[in-house]
C-alpha cells in the first residue's frame, strides 16, 4: 500500500516482510527516503501492511496491519497514536481532512470512530453490524473532509451460501445510530469515497453473479451542514 500527497510531491509507501514491515516517506525529487519506520507486530496476524491513507491536508496518515493501526505525521514519521483493530481487517482505514477524526473497521462487524482531544484520540462512538449465522463484516470506510460524516460498507452473510451488502452513513454528532442505510448491494461493498465537499458519496460493490443489481452507487447528501 502507498499514498501520495495532493501536490504530488510526497509519498508514503510500505515494504512488508514475514517478521516486520517498514514505512517510508519520500520527497518525489529524491530516491532516498526522508524517513523510515519499522513495525514489528505483537499480535497474531503478522506485520504486513494492509492499508495506508493520508489525511486531506497531508499532515497525518493512518496505516494498519491486520490487527493494529497507527497514526503518523507525514513529513517526519513521528508516531502520534496506535491501537488495536481487534477483529482483523485487510482494507484501508478512515481519516478526515486534518486528521482529527479517524475510523477503524474490522471483520467482527465493528466500526469505531475516534476524535483527537488535543493529546490523544478518544473513542467518540461505535456501531456493530449484528452477526447472524456468521460474523458480518465492515469492509470499507471513509470520512468527509470536515469530519462530520462517516460512511462504511459491509459484507453480510445472509446464509451459509448467500451474501449481501449495505452502505451506512453516520453523522458524527449523532453517535452510533446510522444517519441512513442503503440495503441490497448484492455483495461486499468494497469501497466508499466522499467528494471533497462531502455532498456526494460514491460506493462500489462486488455485485451478484447474475449481474442484475447495480455495482456502482452515487449518493447525494442533502443536509444543512454538509
């Protein structure tokens, strides 16, 4: 995984090994890294990096292994925060424009949203996608630039042989109750992404083998503060 700053002049990228991973910060004008940080996982699931994402203003980025997540300063590699994902994930986590709001999802169907309080990230709210015969998964997440809205996609195991997916949007000020939910996406909602303004949300799903329901969704958020 890697990500590039808005001006295209800086990138963060990763190398994964069996026992550890290394994160690099590069000015694109140089082949030599500006900094590097090695991660050695202390939890099951290994140290391989699963996702990385820069904040909207490029000041911070969130990076995760299967069971852990970390927030670093982009241009220095300074560690700001780290925590556990618990149920595991293989997808990028969420961070807003200035890095003050982050969102973490896992394969136990848990979404957690944290806010910076001046010295650390504290849990703002959580939402559980209730299990059925199996655990349902949260599979994608994004946050508006201003941090006011959080979108997440799911994979729901409706039976031992059938699946479905949802798009869920949360208002930060309303806690863990979804602002709205779109059901019936056919399969895993593998990506959600807000526009810079936060007024438009795009989402994509794996869709059904029959190719009858839609695979791409464009959602308009008509709100007083979006």
